[in-house]
């Protein structure tokens, strides 16, 4: 999906014109994947635009950097202020945000110690990219999710996304919308960039980090909302047959939102969008828009200068 340009990008402490946010071709992260990222969203509310769960996203960015031993040159408070300033400068009412911290130009080779850290924040108007107007068609990829003892799944790192990109390309080339990846032990991990949920007998189940699945902030949001609705939730290992036998399937992620699944490996679900999926999607929209006052603490308002 093409990126619609905005006016400015926050890059190493300053707002710079979109086309001038550049890096050297010998940037360490370009060669070795030594970066961490966050995808965050701004939603329009009755009180103006607001960033959803910004503190949690920045906390995860810090954790990811710590796991990879990347030194962040800015505090969480500085990055939060920069995020709000960027959205205001670009005049967005709603948008997608990409936070990126990466090892830049300065040294080459696998020794990470002598490369400086650069940080950027970009915002652009990007609709939920899996909204197809129908349930998704998933396929189980031939690519397995990276072993948790190879790369820590709790770190949202740039390099491991090659695993996801290969799986997504395989699925789309085969005519499907998205790929489901299995963990090295054959249990379900997640989709290429979304957590997966299964509903059976009124119980909501999703996979743990031990399966190589990212501890998704949207995933956590939906588990919180489900508990408030009185739904039994379980974070546990799932087999592919558990998904085949489900009453409902859906995926979630910051970029995707909440998207129902119509079929997996050409096995049709009983409903392209089940009742619990609908209820959770509605509850999610109410939370991100500020319509549900119980979750307004998740919103960081953006005030124009």
C-alpha cells in the first residue's frame, strides 16, 4: 500500500520536511536489521484527535530497545511530546504513527557497539489495511515463526519482520488475504502482523508470547474489553485444528484493527463475522474514539498550537 506523504517527520530531535528524512546507505540497521519499531494510531474523538495507548507503545519501544541493547537517546516523555507535536504539525485528525529507533551510520559489521542510535517518528493517513468489506481468507504459511530462543518475540524488532514479509507474500501470491504462521513446535503463533483470536462455546482464546506471538497492545485491549463484557478469556497454546473447529475467528493489530476471518486453508467458518467478534469490534471502536468514558485514560489528546 502506497504511503500518502505528510508535511514533516520528527527525526533525531527536529521536525524535518518529509522528503528530507534520509539515512546513509551504510546505515547499520539497513544491513543487519538492528532496529525496533512501534505502530500506533491517532483516532478522531469528540474532543479532537487523540493517540491511543501512547504510553504503552512507548514503554514497549523501550523494552524492545533494552532487549536488543540499543541505547535510546530520548526519554519516554520526550518521545511522547514529540509524537503529539508531530501530529499537530501535520494537521491530522486521524492517522497511523510509526516510531523507529535504529542503529545508524558509523560502523559496519555485526559488532553493534559503535553505531549511533537514530530515532524517527512519522505520521500519515493510512486506513486499516485489512478491511476488505468481508471476512479475511487466511492460509497457513509454509514459513514457521522464528524460534523464541533465536529472537525474543517480546521485542518488536525490524529484522525479524522478514519472516512476516515472506509469509505474507506467499499468502497473497496464492490468492489469500493474510498468512497464519505456526511456531516451531507446530502450535499456532500469529498472523504476519496481527494476533489471532478463536471463539468456541463462548470462550475467547488467543496465543501467548511463548508461541512467538507479539504481546500485542490491541490484543491486550481486546482481552480487557472482553472481560468487561463478561466473556471468559484464555491466553494459551492453540493447535491449527482448534482454529478449524472455532465458531469465530478474527485478527487484531494496530494497523488492521479488528477484522473477522471467513476461512482458514479454504475451510469456511460458520459465520464470516460472529456475534462476539461484532461486539468486540464495537467495543473497540467506542474505546478508541473516546465514546466509552471508561477508557479515556488510554487516549492522549493532540492539541493544535
